[in-house]
């Protein structure tokens, strides 16, 4: 894209043109120079949207929940951006298709923008592009951005870095669920959502979470995350949940200032951005030498950064 075309695309995004937005999202996802130029240009227009991370095990009902939250937000006239991040797993195709189906309630709504993205970061984290996409949707005037991501161990931690607040979705009856969840999740969850509360076991799961919260709370000043029981498929409890998410975001903003989550988010973005500059082939060449023990890892790192600097110059 020429500079003029990029400028034009940015102007259209700011004017809330959906096709321009979709085009820009593709350019960013493909990590093109034009995508980067758009991200740079639009950054000044970001900082308004509330980014909510929705994470939890596969099949917990995250997409159904996102669909319900969107419905409620739309009734208030809010513009909603939805990013569904799929892990690079054999389920990816199915998951994207499934999300499309479950979110199709809002597909025709011009004030809702939905994007499924299969990109993952180089080191297994959420892709920098996901973060860039939240910035894009923010600039495009979305009031709330819902980011759905399957959380399996590290996933929750990653999403917490890009979201203003994170809701961890769990379901009763999985038994080992809470045990399987690493301690990290306790710090990451701003709100716990027990979904499928229409099924038996919700009370018990709530008690298990509470027990873990008391175990985990050392000298921390942080309040334990509130727990909400909902049924995403019927819509029961969604009003209360949405209210809780909002008040949580507000109280956090009062407590730490908005700058705190931005600092975290941008650190992550810059880190991923730097990693993206690495030439995969150069990395691999050195990795092979290290494996053959003809080079040590530290010299390899030196060489790789030298190569990087040479290319950037
Ligand atoms: N009984 C019951 N079923 C639900 C509820 N919410 C979602 N489901 C069902 O649970 C299944 C999984 O829902 P999804 O919304 O696709 O779950 P997900 O967490 O997005 O799944 P992945 O994206 O694959 O990780 C679907 O069959 C839903 O209809 C609920 O509140 N109660
Ligand atoms: Mg889903």
C-alpha cells in the first residue's frame, strides 16, 4: 500500500468503516508493512475501549458467554469488538467454525465486529497481532472488546497482559478442573465465572474456588476475585456479571490508574514486536550449531543480535 492508501484506510477506520477495518485487520494479521504503518498511525486514537479477556478450558462456554455479553452491551448501544483467539491445535478449524456459528446472532450487526484469529506468538503466548488487533478495534471506536482465548496453563496469564480485566470461566462437574488450574490463575482472574450453573455442582465448584483463594492469599492486599454463577445459554446471571465486570474495571482504574494496564500491555507488545524481528532461519542455523555443540548458546545469542542489528540498519 502506498502512504496515501494507508492514510485513506486509517481515515476510513476512524470514520467507522467496517470494510476498512476488516482490511486493516488482515494486513496486521499478515504482519505486512502496511499493517505496521496502520498500527503506528492509529495508536494516537487508542485508549478508550475496555478490553475484557474471557479465558477458561475448552468447551466451558466462553463463546456462548461472549455472545450473551454482546447482546446485553448492544441493548445499551455499545459498540462491541470480539476477538476469538484459537490455539494452534487440531481443534482450531472446528473452533473457529463453532465460534462463527455461536456468535452469528451478531454477525449482521454493523456495530459488532468479530474476528477469529489463529495466530499465536512465537513463544507460545498470545500473538502480538492479537494485541495489535485490540488497538485497531479501540481506534475504530469499539467501546468494549471481548477477547476469547482457551486457557490451558499459560494462556490465562497471556490474556491478562493484554486485557484490562480477565474473567476466568469454569464449569461444574469437570472434577479435576480447579486442581488442574495452576496457582497463576488465581492472580490472573479478576472475576471468576461459573458457567453452566443450570447443571449440578456449581455450589461445590464455588466452594473449591473459595478454598483455593483462602489458601493462596498471603500478605496480598488484593481482594479475592468475586465469583459469579451464570448460565450463558439461558442468559441467567449475565446482567449481574456485566455489572461486576464494569465495577471491577472502574475500581481498578481508580486504584492503579489506567496507565498500569497500558504499561503492561505495551511492554508485551514491544517484546513480541522485537521477537518478530528475529529471522527464523538465522535462529534455526544457530540452534543446529548449538545442538551439534559447535557453538555455545551465548555466542549464538550474540551472533543473532548482531545479525538483527545489521539487518535493521
Ligand atoms: N447447559 C449449558 N450448556 C452451555 C452453557 N453455555 C454453553 N453451553 C454449551 O457448551 C458447549 C460449549 O460452548 P462454547 O461456547 O462453544 O464453549 P467455548 O468455551 O467457547 O469452547 P471453545 O471455544 O472450544 O474452547 C456448547 O454446546 C454450548 O451450547 C450453559 O450455560 N449451560
Ligand atoms: Mg469458543
